[in-house]
């Protein structure tokens, strides 16, 4: 868990300080900027949670292990709720909806609006554009 948290922290910091231009794209869209901070917060939380579990196991402290268990249970229940909501609203999460939204918001290769710039940067990064 600490390793996963460290990875998320690294990705969040990399996006914020990346010299290749992701910072400009992220800064131009408040929703993406918020997403980076959510990744950083989740990474820090997972890292601390893993550390807490290790400390509780090493010290054989029942209080720490119970707290660790409760936090893991809360995370599991949140993931379960997200899965149930995704199942209930699955028709809104279809490929056709994503394709329709992409066609509606993408303004062409040379346009500079936030959505188009973000999409172009993503395609350039994975070498599809």
C-alpha cells in the first residue's frame, strides 16, 4: 500500500513539475488541476495508511491495527458504492457517450481550447497524433 501511495505521489508531483507542458494543460483546466491534487492526496493517504499498518503489525498494537482495519473498511465501502453507482448508471458510461462527447467538444488539431489541447497532448504522448 505504501508503494502504491508513493507511486501516486510521484505521478502527481511529476504532472505538476513536468517540463513537457502538462503543467500548462493542467493549469488551464481547473477540473484537471483539482484532479492532480486529488491524486496527490490519495497517494499521501495510501502511503500513511500503509505505514500505519506496518507500524501496527511490527509493534503488535491492537489499537493501531483496529484503526488500520477501520480505514481499510471505509475505503472498501467507498469502492463498493462507486461500483454500484457505475453499474446503475452504466448507460451513461458507454463508449457511444464518450465518442459523442469527444465529437462535440474536440475542435480540430490546430485549435487551442482547453479540451482540444488536452486531447492533443494525450494523443501526442501516446504517439497516436
